[in-house]
């Protein structure tokens, strides 16, 4: 049994670490179908079931925290505010429960079943009922503020923004109602009932209809923008995150649709989906008629730079860049062995880790020809690595003068010159008079060539200059050949050959002479 438990944990961890967009992370089975839309708050997923319960489930592990029993099915999606979770039930009641323990604070009875998901704004919770009314109820005591009557039941969950409550009805109309007075602002007609709950983003209201379509309309005036047709009725309430609209359909698919133009990004087959998806930290949660709550990858991450082939230097600032969706911050790592081992660069707590660029001062290391960058979301279940290896080098430093053959006189001022990479902050300059067997310090200076050197009284024909990066004693370079330090006015004496001249009139003396 212990080995089985360990195996389950390992499988769960591996799914978190290596899952790709659309892959399953975990699922929790209730005792009946899940048509409620999950709500995520402080690491807890709240979701209702047709088994009469509201469930509170750990979002990362899928383990149960608590459940609350009503007197009928819970299709309503919950709403959380100030430590209270609000949810409706088919027993005609709207419930206010304590988030930590799942205990009852108050309940309000409407005239019929509540499939609508409540919405909270400014101390008022709004919810629709199948008695054809939209209700506005004070959160503090559960008393009615106002109610608005449509021509049919309301299973749609209202949405509040800029003083307007948005809600759909089974009378085929979508309503925009003044949230303080309960009076009509504007109305839209679709070709079938609206049970989907609206969602607002970037001055656009999104909602589904039983005419198989997801709608995108202007929030201020209701003007049509686009619609996406699925394979069946859309009872699910859409959710928008990072430019993507997520919505379920009775055709058994969860859809991810571009919010700007209504084009499809991907879809995942579950069961018939009444549930409204919810996105948190790169994961989309959605319930299904197959009795499962699904957790699917929603976001994407992509390392842009370095992505292979770059040459970066130790002790140098370089920008790591990436593209990411459905997440606020990321974790960054580097590897020097092509990804076999990883070292942390930045955590999710780092305020600079969520804007697509991170300025990285590369630590000192030996030259690494198999360096890579790894980027993950905060859960670690969505990641991307550099596509290929890049190089981290110690840098370069080259002595250009004196570099061999120069003759410098004692007391003169000469330029010691060099070229170096930008990661060298300061250098140590030395010289040798014995062809490198030993060195004498000249000065430690900033990495600014040239250096004005007053030639010391150390005459030699075997002189060299050595320049070294002071930070890590690498890189370093020495003159390619010897140069000479000479005393002023000193000249080498040439030995001239001696020639003897003899007259043709005088014979060459004999050996005896």
C-alpha cells in the first residue's frame, strides 16, 4: 500500500512538471454530475455537484477540504468575497457560507430553483432564479434590495461592471440592467434561450446561447463584435484570461478562443459541459457531466532569448526574454550541462520575474558550452527551455602594445594598450624582465585602455607585459614576444673587422717573418 501511495504521488508530480497545454493535471470525482462552474480563491476550488453538495477542493493537489450539503442539486457556480462563499441550489435558496469551515451564515429563498451563479459587487450579491427574476440581495444580512422580472426563467449568472448588471434569460434575451435601481439599460436578442453566464473583459461582454454560439458584444451599447459557433448548445459561462476566452459546449468540448477575433486556439474533449471554466496560474478548471472536475493547461510559455547559439560572458548583464500567457510571474533557471541540472535565477517572488524580460548578471563560472535557460510558471507544471545550447564564456583580453619588438627607454612614458570583452571591470597590469619567469606589478586600474606607463629603470631585452582581469584572474594575456627596456643614449657597439693592406711592391711576409 505504501509503494502504491508513493507511485501515485510520483505520477502526480510528473504530471505537474512535464504537462503541456491541454494535458490533464488531476481530477476529483463527486457522487453525481458536475454542472457547476468552479471558482478558485486562495488555493481552493469551490464547485457544486448534482449530489446536493458544494465542494471545497485544494487546487494544486485535488484533495477535499470540506463539503456543504443543500436540499437539492447545486448547479450554481459559487462566488467568494471577504471570506464568504455564495452559492445557489435547486432547493430555491441562495447560501452564504464561511470559506474556512463551510458553515452557514445566512440563506435567502427565491420563488424557484437557482441554477444561476451569484455575483458580488459593493456589498450586494446578484443572482437569477427560475421564477423569472434577477435578485439584488444585501450581503451583510441576506435582505432583498431589488428584483427585476424577465419573461422566462434565469439560469444565467449575472455579471456586474461599471454600474451595470448583465444577465441572460430563457426568453432568448440578454439584459443590461442598472445595478443601483434595477432598471433596464439595453437588451439583445439571440435565437434561443440564454443560460450561459456573461463575462466582461476589455469593454466586451461574452456570453453563450443555446443557438450553439458564443457571443462577443460591446459592454456599453451591446453592439455585435463576433460570435463563434460550437457543435451544440452553450450553457457554460465563458472565462477570459490573457486574450483567450474559455467556454464549454454540449458538444463535449472545452474551447479556447481568441478574444480579439473569435478564432479557435484549441479544444479539449470532456463530457457535456454546463460548467463555467475558471483560470488560475496557467490552469483552466472546468466541471463536466461525466462527474469529473478537470484541470487543464491554459497558458503558454516560450523562451525567446537565449534560445541557442548566443555567446554571453560571465559577470555581464544580459536580458533573458520570453513570451507567456495566463500567468503573472515565472521562475527562471540556468543549466551548464544541456539541462541535466538546473540552478535558480529568479523566483515568483522576484518583482522582475513577470514582465517578459529579466536582467541577469551571469555569475562567474568556467566556460560553459552547453548552457540553457529554463522558464516555468509558479506551479512548475508549465515550462519551456532554450531550444539549443548557448555559450557562457570567461571573456577575452588581448595585449596589443607592447606586443614584441618595441624598444622603450627608461624614464619615457609609453601606452600599454589592450582589447577586452565588456565583462572585465578592472585589470592588473604587470611586466617581466626575464621572459615571464617572474612578474613585477605595475598597477591595478579600471578596464580603460590605454594605460600611461613611465618606464622604470630595469633595463632588459627580455621584457613582457601581462594584463589580467582582477575579478577572477581570468581572462589574462601576455605580450606575444619580448620587447626591450633601454637606458637613454645607450647604443650597441658593433665590432668592425680589421683589414690589412699590402702593396703590390711588397711581398706578403713569410710565416717566418
